[in-house]
C-alpha cells in the first residue's frame, strides 16, 4: 500500500472519529440525568405490576402513574418513573441482600440524579401486639439489624443465659461491654420522621370484619385490639421470618440494647437496614442524602400468638389462605405514604433544599 493511500485512509479515520465524538458530546449534553424528587422503595410484587392481586408496588405504580419503564437488568426488577413529577418506583426483592444491592444499583445509575431525592420505604411487616394492630402504619425512627450476631443453640447455652443469640464480637447476650456498631443500628432523621407522622397521624385507616375478628383474639393487649392507626415505632430487620412470644421478647430486648433504650421494637421485616446502608454509602459522595430516608411499615400480621394458642399453631394455621391483614397493610402503606409523597413533590420549591422537620 503506497503512502498516498495510507494518508487518505488515515484522514477518513480521523474524520469519522471526530464526527463520532461530536455526536457523542451532543447526545451526552441532551441526555442529562433525570432529577428525581422521590424514590418509592417496595420489596415485592405478587404477580404483574398492575391489574391483578397487588403486592407492595402495584398501588404506587397505578396511583402515582409510574408509567415509564426504565430497564434495570442488573437488579431484581425494572424501574418505573413519572418523569413529570420526578417520582421513581423500585422493587428491591425480599431480604437485605436484594435490598442493599438494588438500592446501590439505582444509586449508581448514570441515568438518574438522586442527590436531593427523598426515599420512602413502604412495605408490610409484622407488628408487636404490645404496640399496634394489624392494618396499622408505623414510621420508624431507628432501624436495627437482627442478623449480624453470634448464636449458640438454646439447648447448649449456659444456664444463666436468657437466649443463645448475642451481639457480634461480644461474649454474652446483651453484653454491657457493647461492641462497635458494624451496621446493627441506624438512627434516621428524627425531625423528618416526626414531620411525616404529624402529616398522617389522624388518617383513618381501612378496617374490616376480618381485622375485627383477628384482633379480638389478643385479649390483654389493648393496642392490638384498636382499629388500625398511625404511630411512630422502630423496625427490626432480619432475614429469618420469626414468630412467637419468646422471639418477640428477644426483639424488644435487642432493639432496646442497640438503641441504648431510646428505641421501641414495633415492626418486624427484612430489608430496611440493607436499603439504608446503601443510601448512607451513596451519601458519601453526594449521590444520595441519607437524611432524606424514611421507613413506613404497615402491619399485615402480629409477631406473636394470641393467648391460648401455641406459636407454631398460630404461624402455620391462621389465615394463611386469606391473610387477614395483607390487603389492609398494602392499602395503609399507600394511604399514609402518598400524603407525604404529594406534600414533598407538590411543594418542591420548598423542600428541594430544605428538609422538612418537626422538633
């Protein structure tokens, strides 16, 4: 090949490269990240995303018109967007492994600007009958992880131990020499939580004959026998779906231990410590703001059996064909949460740079 031909080919290559770079720059300038005001975090969907029996996501998708699909192939579920309102909906998948990885994937997605987004985790949970009733909605101030720990089978534990489950890097249950927090305990933005509660505390939640019948069994637990209501109550995240009075006692002690007595165990679920951990990491370089993270858990079941029933019988035989509180909990999550979502999104000029608060 002679020198003239080589020069001609080189010139063509450079021209094509410059045109390509020019097109890339133009495309990059046009396709700026979508500014998100609110992220709705659901954990599961039962079937389709709309039009059938709902899981945690469906009411949000339909009610907030999250109609634009954003594929998310490297996570559990695609994203859905209302671009006009700046609302993003996601489904993490169940468990802390799914929730933490999904939130991190969304937080690092170059299509999205989440730097000023508020996060609302809205999902079902078990509820301590000491504190609330099925269908109730609890805003969490503290998130406590129930997985990172040591365990000795209760049949082999020392006789003076109350449980065989004790904090990671400690020497006994509720060790007074508390180990370093390795992700077992998170405190949310309390003024924001109180603000959200103040907006929603008087909402009348859905009730039904099935709920009345179920809560009547909990004699001696006055809060469990109330119609569904909105409250402030803390969340214990653990991958094991546990049930029963003894484990309920453990949950109360565990939350009090990690919160230095400030927290109160109210709801039991799986994912929230994982979701918050990812948002806190994303906050380090401004991709998210952990101070804008809220958790609303609504009760689909009680975390322990009523008087006169064993834990196993209650867990295995009661309402599994027609989960008494599931539909009520799904409705409560949307009914309560959407008030906060709309307040923030509709008054973005006020809340974009100033986080709402109530002391």
